C-alpha cells in the first residue's frame, strides 16, 4: 500500500504558506516533470539548481499534476492547483519524508561509506529477505533527493528498512540521518571517493559517522575507527578485522578453493567459516561487512555461511546494447521491483532511436503489496509510460493480464515458453526493456536479442557522463547555454546513445563535424539544434532537409550556401559564422570581417544564429596573453557583425578548458567537448570532480608458459627476462590499441595488477607478461578505466587523450550503463 496524506496534512508537516484550493490525496513525491505517473496523486517539488524546478511547473500542470511545493508565488494562473510555499523546497521534501519515517517503528539499517554501499545494501536484502519484508533504496538513490524518495516507500507491511546514504560535502549527513533515522549502522569501505568535498579524510569520515549518532548498534571495520574510539562509546558496536584479533569477527585465514573464496574467522571465541562465490577484493570486503552484520543481528554462523555462499551478483546498472533486427536492448535481467521498474521505464522513455517501445517483464516478488494491488499499479505505470508492446512472463502476470490495456500484449507462463515463441514476435526496429526477477533467468532472453560481438567491449557510464555535464553546468554563469560536442562518434563513445542522454538533460545545442553525423542523430530521434562544423556543399540538400545548421567559415562556403538557398527558395536559414582569432585552421580573419558584414546586411536567405571562434591554448597558463588577444579579436568581430545585422546573435568561444579558466569569455554559450568524457587539462585531477566515462576491456584468450630464451610475436621483438608466462588478449591495432603500445610501452590491468605488453601489437591480439599474476583463460583485462586512465595511456605513447578515445574501432562493441 502506498503512503497517502491529504494536501492539508502535507501543508502542516512542511510548515508551508499558501492556499489549498482543492482536495487531494498525496501518494507520489515528484521531482522531475518528465517522470510523471498517476498525476492526480503527485506532489511536485520545484527544486533549485542550475535548472530551476519552477520553470517546469507548467509542464507538470499540463500533464495533470495539481499539487506543488514552491519557494515563490507563481505568476501564471492555474486556478485548480495547490501551491505550498516554503523557504527551501529541498528541506521541505526531507521534512515530509522524515515525518513519514517517524510513523513506523521498524528496524532500519543505515549504510554509508566511500565504496560498496549499494552492493552491501543489495546483498543484505538477499540475505535477509527470506524472513523479512524489506524496503530499501531503489538502485543507488542515496543522495539528498534520493534518500527521502526512498524512505517515502515505507508502509505498514515492512518490518525492515535498509537505506544507504551518500554525501559529497559537509553538513549533508545530518539531514539524511534525520530522514533515515537508522537503528543499526553499517560502515562500508572508506576510500577517496568525494575527497574533494572535504578538507581532509578525517573530516569526511567524521561526517559519515554522523549517520550513526542515534543508532543502538554499529557494524564497522575495527582498523578504520582505531582513532575514533571516543565517538563509539555511546553505542553497542560490532567490529570486524583482517588484521587485529581484538575485533568481534577476526578473519585470520583467506584462500581460494575451487574458484570460491574461503574465509576462516574467530567469533565468540569459536572458529567460524564462510565461503564466497567471488574472489575480487571489493566483493570480499563487502561480503565480510555482510557477514559481520548478520552475526551482529543474531543470525547463526551456519546460516550466515550458507546464505553468503549463495549470494548472487548485483547488477545495479541498466545496460543499453545493440540488438538484433535493428533493435536497441536495455538489459535489466536480474532485478525486478516496483521502484526499479519505474526507473527503467524512465530510461526507456529517454530513448528516441526507435518509435516503438517494448517491455518484457517478469512477475515481481517481495513488493510488500497484495498481488491485485501490485499488478494494478504495474499496469497503470506501464500505460502511463507509453509502452507499445508488453510481454509478461509469470503466473501472476497471466492471472492479472486483464488489468493491462496496451496495443500489443503477450503473456507466457515462464521464460522457456517465451524463448520458444521469440521468433514469432517479430521484434524489429524497437527499443526493448528486459526487466526480470533473477529466478526467471532473463539473461537467456538478453543473449537471444543482443547482437553477438567479440569480447572486447567499450563500456560507457551514462551516469558519469551526466555527472560531468553537471560539473560544468555548475561552472557556467546563469543564462549561458551549453553546446555539447558529439562529433567523431561522440569522441568514440557513441552516437544517439550519448545524444539521447544530453537531450534528456536539456543541453541547448549539439555539434557534429559532418552532415552525415547530424543526419544519423535526426534519424534516431534527436530534435535539439545541431551545428555542423564542416559542411560540404554536396550535402546542403541533406543539411536543410534534416534541419541542421551549417558553420560558415569562408566566402566561398557562404557563396555556395546562399546560391543553394536561392535555388531551393530557402529563406532565413540559420547559420553560424566562424571567426579565425588565432587558430589559423578555418574561419574569417579579422581583416575580412568588414567585407563579410557588407554581404550579410542585405541577405534574406540566411539568418546568423551565432558567431564563434576557437581558443588555441585555453588550458595553458604560458599562453594566457595569446588567449586574451584571441578574446579581444573575437569581441571586435562579433560587435561589427551585430552592428551590421541589426540584431544580437549567440556568441561563443570557450571550449572545455575555457569554461573553467576563462569565465569572462563564456558570453552566451560554451562548447563542452572532452570534458564530458572526464578529461580537462586545465583542472588538476586531485581537484577535479570529473570522472572518466569509459572503460575499455577485453579477455584472455590463452595463457602460455614461456622460457626466457624464447621470442614472442612478429619480428621476434618480444621476450621475457626470466622463465614466465604470457597471456594473449583479444585486442589489437584493428580495435584501436595502437602498435606504439607494443614491447612493454603499454600496460593493462589483469586482476587489478598492471602488466606490460610483450612483443609487437598485432591486428587482432596482443601479448602481456603475466608472470607475476594469477590468471586463466577468459579472465577480464582492463585497457583503461578510472584507475588506469586514458591520460596515462596517452603519455605512454606521446599523444593526447582525444586520439586514444577516437581510435577505438567500430567493431568494438559499445555497452551503455545507466543507474
């Protein structure tokens, strides 16, 4: 059963002003006008930020929402809407969720740390759900907004809450603690994540510990809090350690047995054991946290061991992949609950590359709702999200199929029945969301629908891309537009997949290099304005047909476009004028601007949308005088042009590094390029909130023992200094791993350890010296990620990160992740 409050109740709880003009029962808290379901029950919070939530009240009202929490009176008349006026909208959201939490006296586990919060939360859910009805954050909703939305889910059927809390600076945890009010605290791994928001690691740890200030019990790593004993005196603590036998759970032996991780420990003066189906360090530490939590909560060592051995991998990310028959596949094969279903459907709605949207859904377990109420809610949500085809799998979905009313519907008793019928469904040119509870084995459906490709994969984290976008949004002055560069296959990262995310998050412009790139965006549902940096006269017909806007940088290009417009009777077509302020690549030079103005004054065929230039060395302090000279030349040019035109145009000269180093040159718009993908030469890495969006990974195809005397690879260039072993991996220069990385220049990560290349890089493969690493065929190998960054690879071969990214071949499969 969903939470429900009258609008008058809400007004009183959040201490709001304003008149209530119509009765309403509130059960859904809404912070995004693009994610509306059951609008009559929604309460929209107009949150602040670079995009002021008040700007989207009209959109929400048009969609049927009639209840709003705002920080100022609205000018637009909406006679049947309730406006609750507060000083701080975010505080009001948290206050309402905190009030709701106080209505329930269930046990609540609060989790925080630098890493592992979501995995520990999901594993505890797996471990305790047999006897508990658990409410938890959907996916990683652990922010100042995500936590109250998560806590709002609590209802009378729940007897355990598990909520994670993430913070990025001081003062945030006190607010989250008031919302969660945990009775049991769990501290996960403490690392360097979000260090930039705190003056020191000690300050960050102290802030995180504030989540536990009212807990009756705390589970933590004994090693980490050795210097915080005074802060622990007021509560019952359960500690674990892999070093100190003073801990309540002392893990003294760790080894691998038949591919599983076997741990022995001392607990209550007895030896206990635990077998884990994962061997990587992060999983081992997260499992020990779960082991300690179970013991602290009264589970027997035998039960804990039995359940931990059966832990299933946690996939918190939606994977967007290229599918068969020109389909796009969103894979969420291991997770199905009502909250994560809504998140997945929102992501499905972001995809514009196909008109048709299909949902393959299994029965939902552990919802806390009666089955009839649950599936009515699912049916309403699916209908609201405008799914075209619904494929239900499971006996409950079959039982309640009459609740669904969609253009196309198919119901199957189990996964095997769907797989048998899959070809008859004729899935073609559509976006398919696969959403299933783990027991249904929907990974078989995913394998059937996803295009096969070799095992070298470039993973793109769309959440990280969004975080990087927001990093720059915070640096841009109010009213300044953002043009995102998606040329060259979005710097190797994809086309519509990246553009969809940027469009959904309301950048103002996109830029591509050539007309064909813009056409591909248009054919995949991108409606944002698109500037074409290098238009070719032969493609002017396509450019106009697809409403793309050319950059004009020479008189010949201008003459040819105007002639085309005359011939085709095209009037006032938007163009962008490029000024050469010192790059000396393309553009009108300063002495040509006066002539240009003469041609623009009486030209009805074009309308100048923007005037722009390009900074040569905005990241380099030693060239700052030259940058100032460029800015001066640019200012003079655009003032001449605006005077001649008689109207103002968009002005832009700042690239990624210019955004942060030259705020006075932001003008009307900035062009964000490689910074979106996590690289900005103007910002020291330790001071940056940017993160790499891409991970390039491959696998080991074979492992060989090689004597020191033997040579390895073409031209016999490679050898080992001593007897050892090499691993051949499935990546070569045809994939974009350049020959320059050969013969020990390049490094890859094998089971977390850097190992050098051996011999020449070949077309499809290369060899690594793995003499010091435990490795077997099929193991994952990382070429670059957030630990081994592309900047380091660029340094290895004396190039720039742009070249590393854009060289990745199209035959390398792209997989897009979204949490």
